[in-house]
C-alpha cells in the first residue's frame, strides 16, 4: 500500500496511519531525529505487516495494537491475528539468535585458527 496505510480508505485505516505517524513523530522527538528518519521504520514495519500478515491488516490491526496499545477494544478475531503476528515474530527472533550464535562461533573458530597459524610460524 502506498504511504504505508494499507489502502482502502476506511476510517480505521486512516486512524491507524495517523496513530502510526504520531508515534513516529514522538519517537523522533525523543531520539532527536528528523521525523522522516523515524517514519522509515514505521513504513517498513507496516509494509512487512501487509506482506506477511494480510489477514491482520484486513482485520484492521494497527501497529499500536501489536505494541499493546488499545488491545482491550479488539475483537476475538483481531486478538487471534495479533497473536499470530507475535508467534511469527518470536520464531524470527529465535532464528536470528541462532544465526548470531553461529556467526560468533565461526568468528571464534577463525580467530583460533589464526592463532594456531601464527604459533606454527613462530615454531619454525
């Protein structure tokens, strides 16, 4: 969707976009960034939500709901969709953690191999 708003023109879509823009502007002020710089992650997050979780978008979940704001007003279907988004994200986080550990192990192995190579050069 253009502008990260999900299209459709429904009042809830507009409210989601406005809430998201306000959050990004407030974040920018807190982090002393330009609002456009703070908005880039919001737009990326919204586009990812649209791509990976179209049902959540169709059910009019906003980023604020996924961050715990306004969840008391969500329907059962919206709550299920929000839980699915979080399950998928938890899986991604676990995968990222595993990849980070693997990369650290590869770096450590390369460093140890370099130390062994240098020691072998000293023994010559």
